[in-house]
């Protein structure tokens, strides 16, 4: 019988360790809300990218069209008050070869390609989402003096 004691002790210890622990909940900042975070996916107009946000838009602004020239242009020309993010797209309806370069850090983009001129380059039909407030402008520049049409959609 003494030789079975270590077996029973080991079995009891393993059973105690495998006992289900109490549930841990994730506090999401709202009383009574727990569990996994709500994830919402928004597919960009070109169908190639997905933007994931931890919250839904309460209100959405209508699409705005801005003509972006070869000088730095605020896109859209007037930001919606309280915006959370903005989807900026180089319209597929522009002529081929239309390119836009944008920045959302408050610095005007320069169209020339070099290490000292950063920015997000959008070719025909490309989109990008910036999570910026209305206090920060999105600045874009194009390769066309006459302007390239840029579609924007703001999440409020």
C-alpha cells in the first residue's frame, strides 16, 4: 500500500492543478460590457485593403470630392467636426497615370520621389484610411496641374 501513496499524491496534485479557474472578463470601458472587443471591418473601394476599427462610426459624412492639384491641397477641403477617421481614394474615374501623394502629419507633401519626401502614394483606384481628428489636416498633392479628383469619406 505504501508504494501507491506517491501515485495518489501525484494524481491528486494533477487534479487540483487542472481544476477550472474563475472566468476573467475584459473591461471595455463601459459598465456591463465584457467579452471580446467588437471589431468592424470596412472594405476600401479598391477591394484590396481592409481597415479594422474597435468602434463603429456613429454618423458618417457624405462622400466629398476634392480636386487635388500640383500644390499641397487640404483633403477634404473642410473636415467634419468630431471625425475619427477619413478614407481617401484616388478616384478610378481619373485618367490613367493620375497619382496622388498624401500626408496626415501636418506637413505638406512634395511630389518628388526621394527619401526626404515621405508620404502615401495613391495610384489610380487606391485608397488609404487616416485615423485623424478634425484638428489635423490631411494634405495631398498630385502630378496634374489641372487637378486629380479625390474621394473622401469621414467617420464621425
